C-alpha cells in the first residue's frame, strides 16, 4: 500500500443537508449526481456551471444514477419506490415499482437495452424498459438486501447481497446464481466491471476489496485500515485501476488488477465520500455528503 498526493479542488454544490450521493458522467459530458436528502438531481459542467432540478417529491430519496441507452439519465428513488428518468435538458419523469416498499437502490444499463435495478427490501431484481415497463425477478435468498448492480463482461448483471454476504449474477432471462463470499460479515456494497473483465466489489463490513471472475472464483484484498468502510467502486480503464471511496475515513483508494492499493487523503476526513465517476476531462469526481463535489487529479 502507498499513500499518495493528488491535486484536489472542492466544489461546493449545496449545504450539508442535501447529501450529494451518487455521481456519473452523462451523455452530454457533464457530471450528474443525486442529492438524496432534498430530492434533487444536479448537473455539473466540467467548466463549473451547476444546474439543479427539483423532483416532484423532496422526500423521494434519489440514490444511484446512471446513463441509459436512450440518451437520458436513470436513477432510483429509494424512499418512494420509483425509478426516475431525467433528460439532459432537465425534463423528469418516474415509474412505480410494482412491489410495494421495494426500496430500489442500484441501477445499471444492461446488454438487452433495458435497465436493471436492485430492490433492497423485497429480495428482488427489477428490469425496466426505456418506456417504463417493469419486470421483477425474485431471488432464491431472503433478507439478502441486494444493493449495487453492474453489467458484467458476460452480458449478465452482477449485484451485491449486503446481508447475505454474497455476490449474485442474473442473466437477461432471469436465471440467478449466488456466490457466497469467503469472509463472514463482509457486507458487500459497490460493484463494477474492472479493467481485467472481472467484477470488483467493496466489502464495507470487512474493509476489503473483492474480485470475482465470471466463473465464480473469488479473491479478497484487505485494506490497510479495515475500519475505513469502503462504499462505492468504479473502473478507470485509462489508468488501469479501480477507484473506491472510503466512507468511514474520508479517503479515496485505487487498486490495480494485481491487488496493489494506493490511498489519497481528502482535505476533510469527515467528508463522507460516496459515489465517484471519471469525467470526460479524465479527472476523478467524488460526491461528498457534506455538500461538495471533489475533483481530483492523481
């Protein structure tokens, strides 16, 4: 492990009560992020212009956001159990999830031209077409708390089961495979397709980064501070690493395909970093729950 320096610029976007949470690069080359506590979606141009779009419910809990196959941004509304959509011009709409109290959280565009999402409270994975039709698939485990989800190199969707201590795979036909993790109480959350065409995920409970191949082979890499609470993870093909947030310690980490970890301190150790994204300018952008977006050039 190495501790490294980076050029860091903090961009205030709101007060701490707004809670910037997840962030992604949109089809318009801007950064789009959710503000979970105020029910807003925000757009940050790489030049610094900020636009905020109030949703129809301030308490809807917008959580994870991703570009869709239709040129819009799609996001989960965890508290009112809907899937939201926003165009790059700021037009919003939303669609209810059929199962009451489902708690949608993670969402990803999939190989079938739809978006797939997790339902934390109902042990289901959902699929929503771009015209708003929802299909639900029940998982073969209960109390599993499906969390983040991503599309793998095998055209299936891979997701974490935070309370079942496992990583799952679901095909476009709805066939599910569950892979238990070696470490007890690992609590996996974020997951992404890595630069090596495997899946990388964080273990918030164990302070580890996990790696799983499409045939189910798992390897785990302990972090220097096992109490750092890693939360989100993304791939950076240009740099050949995955980036992850250490929510509990206010740091950003990277890991190579060989398992080498580097860490970067944020100015405020209590900034609560959550989601992160690589911008079109190749900088790393991190959503901080204290009300800021951090731009980092390693």
